[in-house]
C-alpha cells in the first residue's frame, strides 16, 4: 500500500511541476499578445494547445480539478465570448485557479 501512495505522490508532484511550467508559458503568451509580439490567433492556438495537454494529464496524475478547469476553458475559447480584448483577463483568471493546484 505504501508503494502505491508513494507512486501516486510522485506522479502528482511531477504533474504539478509540469503544470507550473505550462502556466509560465501561458503567461508568456499573454505578454506576447499584449505587446503585439503574437497575434490573437497565434495566442489562441498556444492557449488551446497548453489547455489540451493539461486537460489530458490532470486526471490520470491525480489532479482532476486541472482537467475540469482546462476542459471548461477549452470550450470557452471556441465560443463568441472569446475575444482579443477579454482574452488576457480570462486567461489570467484561469492561470490563477490552476496555480492554486500546484
């Protein structure tokens, strides 16, 4: 039983480290969008790719909340509410909620 708990804890720690790295990358894309170094389309594609990976790895690594948050936000990107003027604020809110899981 102890080995399973150790393995689960190690998997969760690995996911959390990867999540922290991904969130830093997402924040860099927000900065690029706001400074004109990335187009809205490029930023949206980068956000989608990161969120898709988070969605796919959260639950198997013991952090189902990350999967759920990423899935919800991935759907948001595909709606008419996703616009360049509100994207940075929405993404920052998501990053804050996901960072709380690290």
